[in-house]
C-alpha cells in the first residue's frame, strides 16, 4: 500500500493508508479485560435504551428534566459504540489496522460525544440549580423550549468545534511510524506521529480540553456552590436533606466522569508523567465506564423513571402470562383473579400517567 500524497501551501503532505492500533499489545490478562468491556457495552446499550424508551413513550415525562436525561442516555450509547466494538474487533479478529479516513471519523465521533457528555452533565447541574435556587420560577425559567434550545446549542457547538480540530489533522504528514499507542485513533498519539510541525494541533487539543472539559466542570462546581448556599439558608432540616438528596446521584456521575479524565489529560498530555500502558488502560476505563454507570446510578434511580420502568416490565410479564394461559386452555376462556387484574390496570395507568 502506497502513501497518499497531496500538496498544501507548496509542501507535500503524506497521508498513510491507515494506522495500527497497538495500545493493548503488552497487557497481561487482556482477554479478561475484553470480556469485561463486552459486559460493559451490553449493560450500556440495554439500560440506556430502556431509559430512552420509557421517557420517549410516556408523555408525562416530556419535561425539561427528562429531556436532559434522555440526551445523556443517547450520548452514552453512541460514545461506547464508537470505541468498544472496534476494540472487540481487534481482540476477536486480531485485526488492528484502521484506514486513515476511518481513523479521522472515529476520532471525530469520540471527541464529539465526550464533549457532549461533559455538557450533558452541566445541563443536569443547570436543571438542579434552577429547581433548588429558583423553585417558584422553575416552570417559567426552565421550560421544555428553553431546554431544547440549550441541548441543541451544545450539539451544534460540539459538532462544529470537533470538526475543526479533526479537520486540521489532514495538514499533518505521516512519513515514519503509523503505530498508534492507544485503544482507538486518539488525537494526541496520532498527531505526535507526524513528521512535520504539529504546534497547531497541540494548541487545539489544549484549548479544547479547557473549553469542553474544564469549562463545564467549573460551571458544575459553581452551580453546586450556589445550591449549597441556598440549601443552608433553608430553615427546615428536612428541606435541606431532601434538596441535597436530589443532587447525590448527579455528583457521583460528575466525579466518575471528570476526575479520571481531567487527571489523565493533565498528567499524560501536559506533564507526561504517566506510563503509556497505564494511560491506555485508565483512559479506556474512564471513557467506557461512565456511560454504563449513568443509567444505573442516575436515570433508573429517578423515581418517575423507576416507577414506569417497573410498570413496563410488570405489564409485559402479565401480558405474557395471559397469552400462555389462553393457549393452554381450549377456547381461551379464563377467569382472571381480581389481584392480577388490579396489578395489570395499575401498571397501565402508571405507563399512561393516570393518577
């Protein structure tokens, strides 16, 4: 396979046919880790899909808060889908080669949805800020229209900024190594393989780290400072506890997502104190675990989602039992017990927001 040559500003740019992803070649017990990642991916898809289904098909959950939740669930599914299947391909097929253009696509999708994950957590913090600090004006400030605009703006911004950062990678010339020491087409490991000046790419990576990770984290931090000030002004201890209890799950998500990523990017990208193997393992865990944990810790523990998810499961179970009984008894004449009927009716009411 020959290199692709283009001319840019009177200089020859050499693009290789593709790259070799070599991040996991030296790991011991790598098969166990990939089995774990496969489990993480299945949980991510199943639980986030359940959250999306419950919210989309229940009109009473079409509120600003649950729009933010379903936004996070969609991002979680796509974020893990852009990396884990390709990692599994490397493990199962022993094929670690990725075409140059596909490498840029994977890079673009990954960093777009990491950015969107960061902004989605900031949006949830905004929802908690309005609910606790401005309870009387919540319905007028945090409307479905305003939340839709906020979510749309974050998507447009992340898509555009990441497109610029990925696009400037085409200005680099790769004439030496094409072995990327990461678990996917990672931005910094790829541009460091270039044989021409990558100052622009390094500056873009630094700026976007601050803009897309540190910026939302600072907003979340300031939001919780305001929330704590409001909570400690409350006269009732019971009100304080209830207000803080609504924030615990979100704080866990913020810690699980931001602390590992900011630590890895700070130590690995700027200081380079971290061992390359440890960086690959830590970054893969920091990227793959939050989308798996989010629906379990936050979404499915939310009272409204939990109630309707259980009602959905109960309705499907009762419907399956009734179908089996109708097939088992000739003519399908069954006398339903009052208890089963009541459970079925209550489940249907719960799914359709009937009090």
